[in-house]
């Protein structure tokens, strides 16, 4: 619970907190005055001074109006206090999903659990603030009314509150235990219900009952523990809420002997019954309900958003060559494998095109090579090291992936182009834009400092910006996963030839025959096997490739010829951008 409270405290901004506290001061006034006003008004009425009694009640009404003004300002300032906490938590969720290279559950935490934390935090701020205002006002009023009454009332109230606060930590631990027991019971029951036909057929009812019996007993024990905590909370309220009143009534003769008037006793009871009791009841209920939900939900969000410290293996990657050894991948335990027993080598100067029917696993292969997906079977090595063993920074400096749906964020053109290489000079940025054919787009948008909004760009324009960003990246391995599908053939040619001249290696998930023809080597995925070779050799050995070429070009058409570097080697170009060392 300390971690959750620390996060909430550190996320709160100082200025909104001070403004909220300042506007809470007027609310102390009616709280401090009502017992005092009741006491003096009662004494005045008992003494026949009606005007004085009415004046005290009028003063109480004025104080209530001032308190209402302060309360209105408090609600106006609440958003300034709460929203930064939500923003920080959203940042942690996003950072955790990116740092762990996995978005599983991140959307649910962002949409549901973060909102639960924000709402419960806002409610707790209001309740705790009201409690503090009430206690400060009551103590101030009691001290002004009669210090002896304050000495009798305040100590048992504080004891009850501290006890309830101590019970809160115990309750949080037992709520977590109850949630774990619920999850274990749901898992066990799901397994048994899923195999109920086999259980009946084999006569394994006793075994199945034993399988779910343990989590059922654990869940029942957890619920009983929670019930005991509820009983402890009731005891704490009895100590803090009712014991002060009992003490005050029991000490009434003693107080009267020492000059305490009947009105003063009535005022003290008013402070207890209308101030301390409701405040303690409200704060205990809020902390025991919303507070526990806040702590448990925030704890889960922080746990899932934690990025574990991943240490690289004993050696760093040597280069950026790609090795796949007997790699298989399936999207689930019972799913048909998308890739099976795939062997592949991509050397550091290779230019490889990957072709195959839609849904055959081309994008899956790109995800495996880039470390976004773990192989179900076999090994994927990048520079001799599994991508999952690399730190995110090392992985980003080794490979860059441009997916079909290019990502552009709201910001300047320069920010979009350089966030993979923040230190890039204007000359390098311009050279990258010109190389991939994005310079005209950058100029049309207003230059590098112009603000770009993704919704105002076409899919092709977003792809051009993403291609320029990837070209500028320090990563020597570029993977284009249909990254030019929204460009016309000429724009695609310019971009792909720029990456072919770029130092390093290039893997292109092709969606046009021209992309395959530009590559010295082509990998054909056909589901049952994978073959690689040149365009001419594959036309003779791969019926699927021949069918794809015919589909791309249309019946009776010859495939377009694309000039390749002599000997299948990639050409360097003057003025090319070198990867960062």
C-alpha cells in the first residue's frame, strides 16, 4: 500500500493542492461555529435574551454561506488536482506496454482501470478533505467553547480513527487475498467445466471435486477474513464515534460543578453528533470501500506497467545478421501454425523480398525478426542474440520496422522524423526526406517546424513520413512490411531504391511484383514450405511464385524488368546517410 500512496502523493501537483487547501479554509468556519453558536444561543434563550440567541443563529447562517462559497471553489479546483494523477498513470501504462513490447491488457487498463483510479482518487480527496475540515473546525470550536470538553471528546475520537486507519492496511491485504482466491477458483472451475464430458465418461467426479475443492475452501476463508475486518471497523467506529459522547455524558455532573453551563454541554454534544460522528463514519466507509478499490486497482495497474530490468546476455549483438533456425509460430496453443520449421539467413548486406498469399505469415515473420513476437518453436537470432534478450534501446539501434499502417503523431514534422534519431542535423533530415521522396511533402506541409496532424494526412503521406523516419534511423536492418502499399509504383520505386542504397540490410514484405524484382533474393512463403532464390530460379521451381507473378501482372503480360546491381550486390550511393555508430 505504501507504493500506491507514494505514487498518488508524488503525482499531485503542488499549486492545485495549495489552492484546494486554501479554499477549504472557509469551510472550517461553519464547522467551528455551529457548536459554539448552539451553546451561546441556548444559554441566551434560557436566560431570556432572545435577541442575543437569534444573533448567534444568524451568525451561524452567515458562516454557512461563506463555507458554501469555499466548497464551490473546491469543486472547481478538484480537476486541476486529479487530472495530473490520471495523466501520470496513463504515461506509466503506455510506457509499460512499450517497454515490455506487449500491449496485452493495456487498452483495458487505460480505459477502465485508470478511470477507476481517477474517480476513486477524486472521491477520496473530497472525503479526506471534508474530514480534515470537520476535525479542525470541531477542535477549534471545542477549544473556544470549553477546553475541558475538548480534552474529554478529542482523545477517544482520535484513538478510534487511528485504529480504523490501522485496520485499513489489514483490509487491503485481505482484499488482495480474496481477489487471488476468486481468480484461482475461476481458473480451476473453468478447467473442470470445460472437461465435464470427459469427467463423466471416465468417472472422475471425485478427482474433479477435489480439484475445485481447495480453491473453494481458500475463497471461503478469504471471505470470512473480510467479514472479520468489517467487524473490526464497527468496533473502531464505536470507539471513535460513540465513546466521546458517552464520556461527555458521564462527565456532565463533574463539568457542571466546574462551571460548565448547560448550553456548553449541549454545544459539545452537537459537535460530537453533527460533526465528529458523521465525519468518522464517512471517512471510514470511503477508505474501506473506495480506498481499498483505489489501492488494489492502482496496485494492479502499477504491477502490470512495471518494466522489468532486462539485462543483455553475456555478449552484445555482433552485427545485425538474421538467423532463423527451425522457427515455428502459432497464435495460440490450439491454433494452426502460421510458420513451421522455417530456416532463414539474412546477411548484413542482403536485400530480401518476402512474398506469398495474403495471411500466409509474412507480417508474422517480420514481427519475429524484429522481436515483437516470440517464436513458438526454434530460435530467432539478431546479431547472434535473441531479440527478446536485448534491451529496448539496443533493439531499436539494431532494427527498424515500418508497418503497413504508418504511425504519425501530432507534433512538428521534425519531431516525427527524428524521434528515432533525436540528434540528427537538419542536413541529415533533409537528405533522408529527399532520398525516400518525402521532401516535396515536407515542403508542402510548411517545413520541418510545421505542426502535422495525422487526421489531416492521407495514408500515403503518413507512409512517406514514416519511411523518412526509418531511413534516418541508426538501425542498420530495415524491415518494410508493406510500408509502401499506399504509394503509387513510382513513389514506391524511389523509396525502395533509397533503402537498397542505404548501408545495412533490407527485408521487404512485397505487395507488388516490382518490389520482388528489385531484390536479388526472394523468399516465397506457401504455408507448407518456404523456398528462396532469384526471380528466374523461382519461376522455374515454385508454382506458387509463378502464379503470384501472373496475378500481379495479369494474364499474358510479361513481368516488368527492374535493373539490379551487378552480381546481386547492393550499390552504395554518394551522400548516403550512414548509420550512427
